[in-house]
C-alpha cells in the first residue's frame, strides 16, 4: 500500500504554503539572492524595485508595491541605546533613519525614515 511519512507531509505543507505565497504575491524578508541577504525590495537590472516570493530566490518574484517595502522595527538597539523612534544619531548628514531589525549592532540593516 501507499503510505506517507511525517516528513513527506511537512514537505507537502511547505510546498503548498510556498505556492499560496506565490499566488498572492507576498514578499519574503529577508531573502537570499545571489551572494546577499536582503531585508527590503531591491533593484537589480530592473526598472522597478522587486522582491523574492521565497526565502531563497528561486525565480519567483514580483514588483514591490508601497505595502511591500521594509518597515522600521521598534524598539531597536543601536550602539548602547534602545530607540523607540527614528533617529539621526550616527548619520553623517543628520537624516532620520531606523533599523530593519531589533539589533542594528548585529545585523546592520537600516533605511531612511520618510
């Protein structure tokens, strides 16, 4: 007879989940593309910024819409302080920025605040 192992069942659920995310066009962050790990939409050889629909890019992608772009994470840790809002600390031009993860010191991913 035919039987399914727990591993096969979990793998099937993962494949269904990935197919659903591709269908509904949900960006996955962070995602691996080429040699990098990305926490926001990117613009590589494209007219507009795009994102991967898988944790590791496998050819499934979409152009980013406003709600896809990375959001600030609060609170975040920068140097020896915890920040609950955007800051200009450490920016050479005095522009407001935020971390895209809770620990800027470790992850070093950020964006300018609007």
